[in-house]
């Protein structure tokens, strides 16, 4: 594990609800196509090549730290490299609606073929990218590692692409719950090993993305998603690295999410952060939650919305500013800079 001292440790302090001079800010998909400097590298490299070439991954991971001034870096990779490491063919074609698995898991035979081995053996490029990024960051800001949640990974693996109606994964869950649980258990084991290895390689914080927990009933969310996130969180707690759990569209289950033992609960924009603090503020830190589409408006409007979120959270510790979901590729860079500037200047009066 890296023993590098972190100079800007606001994120780490906020995760532990310790005092900071201002609210730390980073955002999901911050290394991406809204940055011309990312597009320049992307022009001559396909997405998976970038993920699998540590020099390129490190370079784009650090871009938003240098160009936008965020308080954390998040390692450039994708949640879907885990199913690939477990034996599924992953295809990312230009302009074809994102990554997909041409042979989705649709039968018990398909699922049985999925490797139960530690996927980390096939993900050494991620750990190399983490080590190189840590070295190049030289303690400027913390580095965040991540994984998809078992439920979100299973959704992609069974649907085969960015899910729309979740017909196949829900059919598996409703009609063959034992098979669904067996798949989720296998993924839980894989994600635990993968995140542990990221921590060994040097990440300072980990985030679990449950992008699709919000398509379930509250009971099914608890049974098919949170249950497994909780197992991962308890296994990682021993590592003493803060954990962020982001479940999109799950504001109905704030307490249950905190019950996983996570240090930080990530919020999308549909949850009122003031309400979340009222419910959870004594137990966890909160991350969020500006609607990314606000970044298409004006600097004044952005400032107003940032101010409103800061005010709703109120004075005190334990807030990490973020968007409620990933930034869109068409977002004007000037507005992204205005957003980060607004958080930095407006938040001082709350500390
Ligand atoms: O946040 C970051 O800057 C770190 C890198 C990161 C990426 N994907 C890079 C990426 C992270 C944390 C992810 C997570 C991810 N990937 C999630 C969970 C978070 C979320 O957004 O809900 C999901 C569901 C995926 C799956 C995925 N990867 C999709 C649906 C797509 C296509 C949509 C799109 O934005 O093009 C990707 C591709 C992807 N992952 C890109 C990036 C920068 C775009 C690749 C490109 O340059 O063409």
C-alpha cells in the first residue's frame, strides 16, 4: 500500500466527517469527452486501449486535476472490465451506443462458464495504471478506485448492453431467483477481490457504482443489490480506506444504504441533500448532487444551484460536492470550470 502523504486531503477528511476549510469537489466521468485534451488522445486510441495502457490511463486520469482543479482523481477505467476479466467478450464500437457483451448470460450454462477465479489476475493493467497515476500525482490529490456493484454488473452481463427495460435480468430475478443469487454471489466475490487489489495498488478511496439499483422495488433493491454491497463493504472496512456507495435513484432507501457500513452515501439530484443530512448526517458523509444538465446553463445559474445545495447541506463537515451522475460529453468546459470555482468559493462560509 502506498504511504504517500496527500497534500490536498480535503476529500479524505470529508469522507471521515473531519473539519475542512472548504467543501471538496470532484465529479463522475471527470476524465472524459467534454475535455478537448481527452478527445485529442481518444482520437488516435480506442477506449479499451486507453483503459489498458497505463501511460494513457494515467494521463487522462490527471487531466481534470490539472485543467479543472478538482480535489480528487478517479482512475480511468470502466466498470465493464470486470466481466471481461471473468471471461466475457466485451466490445466497444464507435458510435454504437456504448460498450456491449455480444454473448450475454442467458442460461445456467452461460453463467457456469463465468470464471470464479480472482479477476485481478486479468486486470493487472488497472493496478499498473493506479501505481503510475499515484506516482505522477505525487500526493497532489487522493486517487479514487471503483467498481460496479454486483447488481449493476449483472444487469449489463445479462442484458448484453446498456439496459433499457431490464427484461432479461428481471426475468432471471423473478423466475430463477436462485440462479440470480448465485450470479450475484460470484460477482460479490470478484468485486471484493478487485477492490482489495486496487487498494493494495494504492487508491486512497473506493466508490461502488450501483447505477441500476433504482430500477428495483425497494424490497428487491435490498435483497438483490444492497445485500451484496454490504458484504463487499464489510470485507473492505478492514483496509481502512474510505468507501463511497452511490446508488442512483435510490433516495427511498437512504438508511438502508448507510446500514451497509459505507463511510459516504452518494446522492443523485432527485434526493434533497438537506433531507438526507437530516436522516443520515450523524452516521455518514454525503456526496452530491448537482444535476449534470445544469452545466449547460449559465455561470449565474450554476452558482445559484451550487449555493442552494451548499445551503441545504448547511454548516459542518461531511459533504463532498459532486454531480448527481456522470457529466455529459457535450458539456461546455467553461461551465465545468465555473462549477468547480463556485464550490470552492461559496463553500468556505459553511466551514
Ligand atoms: O468517472 C471517471 O472519470 C472515471 C472513469 C469511468 C468511466 N466509466 C469512463 C468511461 C467510470 C467511473 C465509469 C463507470 C461506468 N461505466 C458506469 C457507472 C457509472 C455511471 O455512469 O452510471 C457505467 C454504467 C459504465 C458503463 C459505460 N461505459 C457506458 C454505459 C459507457 C457508454 C456511455 C458513454 O458515456 O459513452 C461507457 C464508456 C465510457 N466509460 C466512457 C468513459 C470516459 C466513454 C468512452 C469514450 O471515450 O468513448
